[in-house]
């Protein structure tokens, strides 16, 4: 991964730290850990604060999910959005829905609670004999095995497995759960940013433009995502727009050029995602591009435009990156 991408991720980690409370030492003789996230949070305030600001804690209350699952009248949608612990599943078994604490979505137990002979214990990075939650060192916790039961429905784990990052040993948590303040002794940040985070999107891609014989050539490179860009949720879309800057720096309106996206179910569109470390070259042959031009990459959480004939990316998308090219030939 480029130095810039790591920097982007470190900045996100730093921003999270400022918002959270300090770690509180548990009182001696504390009661056994209860099920709820708040109970865990009484002793793990930092992880709890980060988790609360994450989309995992909102997986069941998220209005976007509510709307698309018909308020979970579609019970197929419950398992990953209101899950039982994934480490308690037999290998290969699908995630199961739990019946309680909906407002906690993907809760602490979903990733940490163990089952079988270890029921009542939590998966951790080390054993702590006197801790009330009885942590057990579980190697799988830091790997794709924890994320996979929910995040491979759309092949994100598979995309990562065939990427150079898997071979290099750069795992999901290395990018999505950086060490707090960059310090391994402080544990990992639970904010787990994704497509909702502009900083993470900016760490994912590089946008470049140059003049060539046939006009303008635009390049988009996946420099920081350990899987396709975009990935997972099929509604995500990344769009390249351009506009002439005429006269002299006054922009015209945005013109659509290219979309990166994966089709949802049988949607009749082409698969145009950008795999890890891949680059897409996009020619722009329009005569208006001889003027000074601005090129931009926008990201949309859902792919539809209010008016498909006249998409308005500034209002309906997030601006990720932009570049300008001078007039050709220069005046
Ligand atoms: C196998 C697990 C699984 C099942 C089953 C599942 N989801 Fe999801 N869902 C996820 C994961 C993981 C994400 C996060 C993906 C991402 O951010 O790209 C997600 C994200 C979403 C989002 C995007 C949320 C946002 O804030 O943009 C919507 C909407 C959604 N799911 C709706 C549904 C609906 C509707 C169903 C049932 C038809 C469903 N999900 C079933 C795992 C699942
Ligand atoms: C009464 C206090 C208390 C409660 C409640 C509690 N824990 Fe802990 N937990 C501890 C202590 C003490 C440790 C030992 C390491 C430390 O100080 O961080 C620990 C360790 C851990 C670890 C392992 C840390 C490592 O080194 O990898 C995990 C994971 C963990 N707890 C998760 C949870 C979860 C999930 C819950 C709720 C189901 C929970 N804990 C409830 C006090 C508590
Ligand atoms: C989406 C999965 C997920 C959720 C939800 C989650 N954790 Fe974690 N947690 C992890 C992973 C992965 C690690 C780090 C493993 C590693 O370092 O190898 C971790 C590490 C920890 C640790 C060890 C110290 C540290 O911070 O790295 C504690 C304590 C902990 N989590 C507590 C909690 C609590 C409390 C909650 C709920 C408020 C929670 N976790 C929710 C996945 C999760
Ligand atoms: C039990 C199911 C489950 C597990 C396990 C799980 N996730 Fe998620 N994750 C979800 C769901 C559901 C969402 C979508 C929440 C929403 O937006 O409504 C999500 C969202 C995300 C997002 C997107 C956040 C955003 O900005 O939209 C990221 C990144 C993410 N998860 C990373 C991870 C990583 C890394 C792991 C493993 C350490 C993991 N998840 C484990 C279910 C899970
Ligand atoms: C090299 C760093 C890196 C690795 C490794 C990595 N990711 Fe990501 N991930 C990113 C970046 C950057 C983004 C934002 C761009 C994007 O959506 O592709 C992202 C986005 C996501 C999203 C959000 C997609 C959305 O729709 O909001 C999910 C979910 C996710 N990653 C899950 C995973 C899982 C699961 C793994 C491990 C199998 C993993 N990531 C490995 C860097 C990484």
C-alpha cells in the first residue's frame, strides 16, 4: 500500500481517539459480564465509544436498511444486521438472527462471544485469567474469518484473498482497525470506516489526467483498498465526471464519463469495479476538452440520480478527488 494510503488510515484513527473516553479500570470483584454492549462498555469504554459511532452499531436501525428490507418484514435480511455471535457457528454455517437488543445491531458479542466448550468466554488477543469476561486468545479474531460470515455475501473476502494484500499478510483489520494512535499497546480502533468515510475513500484511489495525441487520458488507480473499489454493498457507485473550464476558469456543468460499479442481482449493467492495485484508463476525446478542463471522481452510496438525464454529482454524491488540466495548446 502507498505511504499516502497508510497516512489516510492513520488520520482516521487519530480522529477517532479525540472523541472517546479514557479506558476505565474495572472495579475489583466485578459482576460477570452481561450480554449488552453497554455492559461491556462499562469496562471497555474506548472500544464502546468507537463502536457506537460505527455503522455496526446501527446495522439494525439504519433507515436505508429499514427501507430496503420493508422494516425487516423480509426476515432474510435479519441475520447479518442483528446477528448471533459468528465465532460460535460451526464452520460454513450461515449467520443466525438473534431475537433481542435490536438497537445494538452488530454488537460486541457478534464478533467476540465464543460457543461450545468456551461459551461464556470472549475471543481476545491474550488470556487474562482474572478478567470477568474470561478472554481467550483466539488467532481467528484478527483475520478474515471474523468478517467473512457477513462480508462475503458479495465476495469482499474473496476479492481480498486474490489480491496482493492477502499474500503480503495485510488483513482486513490492518486497514479497517488501525492501532489507536498507531500504538499496538493501545489496541485497535473499532470505528471500522467504509464507504461513508470520505477520508477512507480518498486513501483508496488516485485520480490523474494528462494530455495525449487523441485528447485527454484519465487514470483511476486503486492504491489503498484491499479489494475491489467499490466493494461489498452492490448499491455503491464511483463516477468520473468532467467539465470544460471556459471562459478562463468558469466551469460549465458536469458531464458524465465513466462509472465503477458491480451489478445488483440481474441488473443489466457491466461489471466495472477496480480490483486492488489495478488501474483503469479512460479516454476523453470530446473536442471541448481542448479547453482547460476539470476532472473529478465522485462516490455515491446508492447509484440512482434524481434526474438521470441531468445528474448533479455535487448535490447527490461525495466529491472524492479532482484534478485540473490547462488549455491545449496554451494561449
Ligand atoms: C450475509 C449477510 C447479510 C445479509 C443476509 C443481508 N445483509 Fe445487508 N449488509 C451486509 C453487510 C456486511 C453490509 C455492509 C456492506 C458495505 O458496507 O458495503 C450490508 C449493508 C446493507 C445496506 C447498506 C447500508 C448503508 O448504510 O448504506 C443495505 C441497504 C442493506 N445491507 C440491506 C439489506 C437487505 C434489504 C437485506 C435482505 C434482502 C440484507 N441487507 C441482508 C450483510 C448482509
Ligand atoms: C467488569 C469489567 C469487564 C466487563 C463487564 C467486560 N470486560 Fe472484557 N476485560 C476486562 C478486563 C479487566 C480485561 C483484561 C485486559 C484489559 O485490562 O483490557 C478484559 C479483556 C477483554 C478482551 C481481551 C483483550 C485483549 O487483550 O485482547 C476482550 C476482547 C474483551 N475483554 C471483551 C469484552 C466483551 C465483548 C465484554 C461484554 C460481553 C466484556 N469484555 C466485558 C474487563 C471487563
Ligand atoms: C465487527 C467485529 C467487532 C465488533 C462489533 C467488536 N469488536 Fe472488539 N475486536 C474485534 C477485533 C477484530 C479485534 C482485534 C483483534 C486483533 O487485534 O487481532 C477486537 C479487539 C477488541 C479488544 C482487545 C483490545 C483492543 O482494543 O484491540 C477489546 C477489549 C474489544 N475488542 C472489545 C469490544 C467491545 C467492548 C465491543 C462492543 C462495544 C467490541 N469489541 C465490538 C472485532 C470486533
Ligand atoms: C455479524 C455480521 C458482521 C460481522 C462479523 C462484521 N460485519 Fe462489518 N458490517 C456488517 C453490517 C450488517 C454492516 C452494514 C451496517 C449498516 O450500514 O447498516 C457492516 C458494515 C461494515 C463496514 C462499512 C462501514 C461504512 O462506512 O458503511 C465496514 C468497513 C465493515 N463492516 C468492516 C468489517 C470488518 C473489518 C469486520 C471483521 C473484523 C466486520 N466488518 C465484521 C456486518 C458484520
Ligand atoms: C489495504 C487496505 C484494506 C484491506 C486489506 C481491506 N480493506 Fe476494506 N476498504 C479499504 C478502503 C480504502 C475502503 C474504501 C474504498 C472502497 O470502498 O473500496 C474499504 C472499504 C470497505 C468496505 C466498505 C464498502 C462500502 O460499501 O461502504 C467494507 C465492507 C470493507 N472494506 C471490508 C473489508 C474486509 C471484510 C476486508 C478483509 C477481507 C477488507 N475490507 C480489507 C481498505 C482495505
